[in-house]
C-alpha cells in the first residue's frame, strides 16, 4: 500500500512495523488507486490531493478527527457520491465504470438500514436482495445463528436492541464467500465484546481469502494475528 506526497493523509502500520509486512499478498489481488482526490462539504474542503492504494489482503483502519471527511471518503469509494477532484480507479479502470468492483463491493453505512416493521429474517433477506446478493433461507439462518440473533429471527426489528440490530445488519458479511472489498462505517457500533470478536473474525476471513476491509471505528481494535494498517485523514480546510 502506498501513499504519495503524504500531503493530506498518513498511511502506515503501527510503530516498528514494516509496511511490506502488513499485507497478505495474493497473486490475483485487485485494488483501488486514488490520485489527487479532493472532497468538499459545501464550500469547505474536507481533504485534497489525497493519494493512496488499497489492495487485496489488507485490513485498513480509516482514522481522523470529527469532520475530517471519513464518512465522505467512504461514500466516494462506495460510489454513492462523486469526488470534487482527482481520480479513483480499480485496476486501471474508472471506479464507477468497473463491473468487477461493483461485484466485490460491500458497503455498510453507520445506520443499519433495517426496516422496523420487518422481522429480523425478513430484514436480512431485504438487504441481501437490494444489494444483489440473494441467498437461500438456510444460509441466512446460519448467518443469523453465527451472529447470535437466530433466536430473534421472527421478531420485528423495532423490538430488537441496538446491538441486536447491528448484528442482523452485519450478518450480510457472514454470507460473503468471495474476496470482497468491504467499506464499513463504524461496524462495531453498539456491539458488546462478543460482537466485537465476531466482526473481527469476519474481517480475518475476508482478508485471508484476498479481500480488503476498509473501516472506521471509534473503538481501538487490534485483531489478533491480523496485520492492521491505518489511513489517517489530516484535514485540509481553506
């Protein structure tokens, strides 16, 4: 992973760790290249001239102060908004035009995107369908069981705790079995310690099969046995 110029972001591992040691290298790994990326909020520049590469086999913690543009960057990478300058490419192809990237992308925002009147099972089915990942019933049941909410599958979402709702939403990740490019905004929000461990297991599985995980978190995470890199937005207000 590389960060050119280092003007508006810092990218690296933890102290005394070589960057070359922070990736599970895969011969067929794919990745995103950001060049001179600029994003504004209204008239305010959140960041500019941002350069980085994200490749298969990497776990990357996107960090920065409040208002530095973390969620905005995730939305640009997920194709939900456009940058105000610069380019994003996937293996040399414009990101928004890449069918391969769309097939690999898994985006989860800070909100759970669950409908209150649906049951937990119905909500998961809706999520998988709307994101083009329909799954058979038995696989969704297995996903809810792994996330510890199978016993709540018939309850309407409005009757679930915040942590249980988050687990239902995160069950989408259990259903992924190919190297994905995961873009996750605060995936640990509302989870207890057991939930934190489950999500880190899912991170490990995706990275080890050649996928990428890019996430934000206010909770310090150090997945055991899994190299972790940091991409830190410094901000650029002018």
